[in-house]
C-alpha cells in the first residue's frame, strides 16, 4: 500500500470516529435531560422563584420560612443514601447560621409518614416539608429537570433563584463555601 493512502485511511478513520463520538455525546446528553412536563415553567438562575409554599409533616400548607432572607432549600428523600449522608452537613451549617443567617429548609420528596419516621430516628434542626416525588414537584420547577437527589437551591432575599447544586455536600464548610461563592456571583 502506498504511504499516502495509508495515512489518508488513518486520517479518515480518525475523523469519522471523532464525528461519531460527538454525535453520541449529544445523544447521551439529550437522553439524560428529562423532558419538562407540558405547562410546567422551570425557573432559571437569576429569575424570581415565585411563591414558595410547602406542606408540613403534619399536612398543613404554608409559605416556606425565611422570606426576606437568604434561603437554602434542599430536596432529599430517606431512600436516597447520598441525601442521608449529606443531612449532618446541612444541619451543622444550619446551626452555624443563627437567627439572621441563611435559612435552611428541607423538602422530603416522599410520603409524609416515611419522612416523619426517618426524622424521628435522625432529627435535624431545620424545618422540613414534604411533597410527592413527581415530574412536577417543586425541585423540577426550580431547575432539577434530571430528577437528581439530593438537589439544593439558593434563593436570595428578593426571591430570585441564585444557584443550584446537584450532588451531596460532605461537610458544613462545603455548604458555606458554595453559598459564599453563589452570593459573590450575584
């Protein structure tokens, strides 16, 4: 085989492989993004989060606490191992905030009885609300279109979505660093 033909075939194979890889990457990325249910508006970073209302563990609907303050809302479930590992870090961050700091709020995406039973065994100091885990839950409305847990958002005092985080925090200092970086970008 002539040397130029050999190199032409190698270059053609390399270009074809690269093109196939790029196409497959796009297909995999599209498959990972969940379709947003029709009629559901997803809030983008920088936009108003809208009214933030939740259901208490006792079944009462009420506004989420901390209006006019920075609010960190963490979506979790008792059946989610990374969520369970993360709760102590969120609780420690909550305790460090005091009355005027960031308001930490948990939203358990599961049956209220399951959330109550879990919290009786492993209590946290911040308020926890519940709602069914569904394609239309409030985590999706706040940007969790892939349905990942844990999922955390930061809302500024004016009610705008400032940042989202879709993996567990290991330590309270990790939470504090994320919050500070998000506040600085605002």
